C-alpha cells in the first residue's frame, strides 16, 4: 500500500481494489453497528483518515453529519469537489489539532479504514479518538491482518488490547474480508469497540 498518499489521490476512486475495500468495509459495518436504524439520522460521525471519502459517501445518507479528516490535502481536495451536503472535509492531523478543534467531540461513530496500521503510535491515537465518542458510541477500524513480517499489519490481539486500554469494550474483532493485490490474497481485520469511558474525560462541544 502507498505511504505518500498525496501522490495517489488522482485516480484513487477509480482503483477497483480501493472501491472494493470501501464496499466491503461498509458491508461489515452495517452488520455490527446499527447505522441503518432510523435514530441514526441524528447521529454524528468522524471518518478518520477518510482519503477521498469513499466510506463517507456511504455513511452520509444515513446520518446527520460526517466530519471527514485526512492529512493529505490532495485527497481532501477530491472529497471537497464531490460537494456532499452533510460531509465536512478537513485536512488536519488530529494528534496535533484536537485540543483546539471545536469539531473534535461528541461523535456517535468513528470509522478508520486502512489507517491505524500506518499510525506512528496506534494505541495513543485510539485512546485520543475514544475520548471524542459519546457514551455508547462506536469506534470501528479496518486494517490489513498481520502476516507476522509486515510492518503495517495489525493483529487481533493488539486491537483488542488497545480497545481495552482506551476504555472501549471490544464488540467484534475478527477477519472481515480479503482483498487481492498483485495476485496475493490479503485478509482485512475489523475491530469494533463500544465507548464506556466516563463523560468527564471526553471533550465537550463549544455549545455546552
């Protein structure tokens, strides 16, 4: 997978493997998180590491608002040009701006698709993200399942441990689907955590 995401923004949406990944991620999401229920029309979602917004596009019709954040300006630029009314694209590094960002709070769902395995400190970032969830909110990630010799893969055990450390109750940690890259079948791990941390530890909105 690419590491310089800026260079891959153009043509990203046209890559059949990328689109398949997003479709399978969404299909697995609706099995474990009730985003299709009527009550979710009032919910707020963070798409962390959104890229060009393929997952945001699928979530937008089901919820009130999607905040779509990525560190790649070219990726965010493509999402902006899609002009989805209830999707707010933001180019930012959450690890650096979260404390001063009024939008970084009170999410009912945070999704991270093929992001966490590339983070410099996965556990710390999950801990940070969990504090932006409402009570009863969900954190869901998809990442390449580690084969033991790949530096960007994740393991079921590592995800479960990170969730517990971040006061997220593991709801589902499993291999969800596979993608074929250059003739190699690559399994994708899915982790779903349920927010249980005290409300006092979460950021509050500017309207509180």
